[in-house]
C-alpha cells in the first residue's frame, strides 16, 4: 500500500509539471511568442492548484471516505474525456481578443479537469496515507516535489529536443491514463482504512490548532515566493526569448526550495539564509536596469532561490500536525495564486513599466525585517539598511524610466515609452520597449519627418534593398512588426505597405505619437494579430519585399524563425521577391540559423551589416544593425548597391535547423 501511495503522488506531480511547458509551447505562437504567455499560464496552474487543494480540503472534511472515493473515481474517469492534451486550433485568436482571458479560457477547456485532478492528488494521497498507515505524510510532499522537479528538468533535455509536440502530448496522455488507474486504487485503499479515533491521530499529541495569523503567515510567505518566481521569470524571458528552457530554470529553483525545506529540518537554517538574503536583495536591486544578462541572469536566479528558501523554509517550519494538513496546503496554494495574480494581471493594469521585480525585492526586505526580528536578534540591524538601499535603487529605476517620457503605457505584450529627445537643432521621438529602442523619428522640424532612422537608415540592410528596388512601379511591401512605422518612410505613390502587428497599443502609438504612417504617399494596411496566424489565413499577397522585425529587445519570437515560417513567407512572395530579417542581437547568432534554413530550402542568403559613424549616430539617430537577406533566385545580390555591402553567411554544420517542433536556443547563443 505504501508503494501505491508513493507511486500515485510521484506520477501525479511528474505529470502536473510536465504538462506546463508542453501546453504553453503549443499556444505560445498564437500570442506572438510574448513573455506574458508563460506568466499567464503560471497563473492558471496556480489557480487550478488552489482549486484542487480546496476540493481536497472540503472532501476530507465533509464527506465520508467511501463516498469521496466513489466521487473521486467518477471525476477521474471524466477527466479522460479531455485527452489527448492537444489544444484545439479553434482557440487560435483572431487578433482582437483580450489575451489573458483567452489563454485562461483555452487552458480550462483543454486541460482543466485533468490538471484539476492532478492538483488535488498531493494533499489527498497524504490524507489517505496518514489514515491507512498511521504515519506522518510530510515525506510524501517532498517526494511529490521531486517528481515535479524531474519533469521540469527532463523536458528541455530529454523531451523537447527529441520528440514532436504531438508525440509529447500523446505520451503525456498515456501517463495520465495510468495515473487515473493508480489514483482510483489509492482512493479506495485510503477509504478502506477506518478513521482513527482522536487518540490515534497521527502526530496529534497536544499540538494546538493553527491560529488565523498562522494561516495568514503561510499565505503571505507563499505569495511572496510566487510573486518573485513570476517577476524573475518575466525579467529573464523578456530579454532573451520565451522558450521552455528559460521558463523552467526559475520554476525548477522554486520547486527545489520546496523539496529541501520539506525533506527535513537540516536544509533550512534561518540565520545563514537571512544573511545571504540580505546581501542578495541589494545585489538584485543593483542589477535592475542592467542589460548585461550574463551577470544579471545568474544573480536573479540565485537570488530567487534564496528568497524561496526563506519563504518556504518558514512555511515548512510552521507546518501543523496531520489533522490540519489540507487547510495548511490550502493557505499555501492561495498565497501562490495571489502572487501570480499580482504579476500576471494586476501589474500590467496598474504599472507603466516592469517595476514589479523591484517592488518584490522591497517586499522581501520588509517581510524579512518584520518576521525575522522576532526570531533572529540581528535581523533588525541588518534588514533596515537593506530595505533602505533597495527602496533607493527601486526609486532610481522608476525615476530613470520616466525621464523625458511623454508617454508610458503597458499591456500584455510589454511596456512602452515615447521619449522626447534633442539632437542638434532637431527634436526626436523615440519608441522604447522596456529599455530597448524600437524606432525613432525627427518630429521637429517637420521637413525632416520623412527621414528613416535607427535600424532602418538608408545604409541599413533594409534601406539598401528597398532603395535598390525603388525604380519598380507599385511595389508591394510586407512588414512583420510595426514599431514606430518607420518602414513607411520608404513608400512612394503607388506602393502598398502592409504591416502585421499583434499589439493594438503599438498601432495606437504609431498613429498618434509618430508621423510615418500619416505622411507616407504609399497606401498603408495594418493586419492586427500574430503575423503567422494572419499570413496563414490570407491568400498569397505577392510581396516584392517581406521584412521581419517583430523582436522585443533581444527577445525573439522563435515561431517566426522556423522552417515552416519561411515556407509561409515564401508563399506570400513573388518568385523574385526578397525576404529580410532583422537579426541584430547581443546574445544570439541568428544569421547562421537563417543560412541553415536557406540551405535546406534552396535559397540564396547574405548578411548586410551596418555600423554608423559617431557623427551619424549623434545627429541622425542611426543605429548598428544586421539584416539577413534571403531570395529564391539571388537576383537582388547582383544589384550594385547590394553587392557592395552584402556578405556571405556560412551555414555551419553545428547550427540546427529550426522547426516548429524542434528549436534549441542554446545552440545559437553567442
């Protein structure tokens, strides 16, 4: 019987966390590869976990063991109807839906009941174990977290690189069917044992019932850990890419802290961890505005682990006896939901920038100061200056973010500012996504508004190709990613420029804060929604040029750079059309990746780099850029202007061929 309970709780936890990156990866391309897709998924998972714990708490308190076992078996059997774990394509957004609620709804419809049943298994099996075997069940909690951690670590190494997503989903569904069998057996095994008399309750002794303030403390500690998990995850994936590997690293550390804290009392020592936490909070606050991710990412992952060890260590130190097991887990789960809700939903609504990480650091310092001073004598002397330092650094971040900003707004897809700056006798508006420049325009004097700036300068790869094709009559140009609308500066009478933009907020900013769209003599069309979904639905557009620049800073939407994406782009190009990709990136080598795809598709490929002079950069707001150029016939490379600046791209053997099912970011890191 002991093996049955252990196998059930281990398998449930393994499946519970394996489905998270699996289903998130399925829907990620539908929402533009946005970082917020993962945080919204985490909110859903935390909410269903709370629902599962609430069900377990109510069932064990208010139902007889046999009655509950029958109900549980019926729910488990019903959950099989949701398999296989493949999201129905009918849930693909049309472009106007609110993404958070769309994601929550499609997840509920696709995996809601199976995930709910998996979520309830942890506390239920522990209750059944304690009832049947009269032993402390807390070791099972550690075992469940081991199963979760193995699932998370296995996915990016042993699952994602080797198996197509559909095969992953079918394999997971087979595991879910096995779980149903084990869980039904466990439910009836636990119900067969008589309820112990009060004198026989496991670990009951004279332990008092938890007080309301105990439940509040467990909830707040869990909320703080969950808040920091999502805030750190957001910070990392916004600047690199929203991919399973980077989703999993913070979540694995979060789970590891659970395992260590609930395995025994030896792993969490309050004094040493508080000392490490004090130092970590200041260092993390110092790196809030750092773009040196090679340093910042390890700092934040290490700091997240220390925060979670403090929070979960304090939660584990106060765990009650088995009589109050489900209420205890319910409070912890409620805290997890509250923390996720604050980052995934509340922060984008009330904050104009990504300030939640800094605010979370301040909250950690306050909580350590308030809770620690009653337990460790030196805490008040250590955390008072730590709190002051963190508040100063966070205030500096917020002040610097708003400096010279005429507009600061935020939505599901990111935080955007329009900065008013001067360059000589000109006044310039800059569009920034977070801290990254995403377009600029000279707004004063008006006669200079038509000049394309930043990565779209006349000497950039895009500028060179478009000027080479300028004599052509009635060009049809496509652009994935709107930004400030700079591409429209190259339009002439008779041209059609069609932009694909997923974020309605960017469309509004481009129309109201910049003049490119309004001043161009070309006809401008804007297709709202994810570019791939829009292109899949449209008839062939017969573009002369299709340019792709939909990246958020250095973060890349992987689904726009796969072999299937290239096939889709080619369907919309004329036979002699040109594909351009903006591949400027500090952390990833994207040009060899595109050369590898071009080689597989029989395309010609070259790179056009541009490094502006200091004078150009100061006066004209030109920026360094790398544009990869792909063509079926290679005719564009014979044009004198293009031939003078184009460089061959080597398709290296070690560079992988990215597809929708197989894409490995680690292989293209610089």
